[in-house]
């Protein structure tokens, strides 16, 4: 028996502000330097990826991704400083939350059995 | 900005052992004394409710619900002692986990803003 959890941030009216899915998308953009390639890697359309980023940015109140147009390889995308800093904060929170949930699971179910 | 979480118990091969949905179903059975009426209240079929209970029982290794057939009002259903005790344990764990996640959220996002 093991514990699983999904933890995310949302608005008062239950719209996703940020989640592990969006974290993965931003990490892919950081790695690949392109929303298009990040979307491909995540198995979603460019339009869907862009929509998620825009929605998070609107709800957070700052830009997560900065894009540059043109150049021989097409436009590129990088995380903004605020985006990177928010992402770090989110990941620290998530890691501590997962650790806490795992520890509580072990304290209530010490041998992993019901 | 607020934190939301879903926490559940599963097997190594990712099958649900117990979740808030099943807790609600068992609580409804406890309240209504009938799987049929509990299923109705939860907006699911009797077959679906029964299937979930059976799956949890199989994965837990004990019975959660005891049924009695016949009588003027049809068969009834009650929680077994093991079922009730497991449910209490699950709810204590869940309450503490939610409290811990909320506290960590407040420590990382003290003013509830990103």
C-alpha cells in the first residue's frame, strides 16, 4: 500500500494557477528553448501549451515565458526571471509537501499495510 | 491563491485501494444502511458502488461492508468493525495530511500570493 497525492494551486473560483503539468511544460521550455518543441515533447498542441502558459501568467500576474521572434531557427522561448523564481518556490513547496504526506502515511500505516 | 490536494492509497500497480470517493460511499452506507440508497445518493449505479467496495475489500484484505438479505424493507448494509476502524484511520491520516499541506503552503506563500 502506498500513498499518492496531487497538489496544485488554484484561484478562489477553482481555476488552475499552477500544477505539476505546467511545471513540466516550463521545464521543457527551459530545456528546449522553444514552446513548440516543449509542446511536442509533452504530447500537446502548441495552442494548448500556449493557452496554459497564458492562463497561468494571467492568474499569477506576471510573465513566465519570454519569446523572441525570427532568426535562422525560428523564434525562441526562455523563462523569465520571475518565472524561474516562482518555479523554484513551487518545487520547494511541492517537495516539502510530498515529504510531509509520506511521513504522515508512514506514521499512520507504519508497515505500509491497512 | 489557494492550495488543493488529492491524496489516496493505491497498490504498487497503481490500483486505487482507498480514496475520498470510497470514504464518501462508506459514510453514505453507514448513514443510509443500504448500498442501493448510498449509490443513489452518490449518483452512481448499485453495480458501480458494489464494484468499488469489492475492489477495496480485495486490496485491503478484509470486508468493509456486511450485508443482510430480505426483511420487509429489503436487504440492509452496515460497515464491519474492521471497515469502520480503517475508515477512522484513513480520515485521521487525511486530516493531518491536509493540515500539513496547508501549513507548508502558508509558509512558502505567506500572503497567499505567488
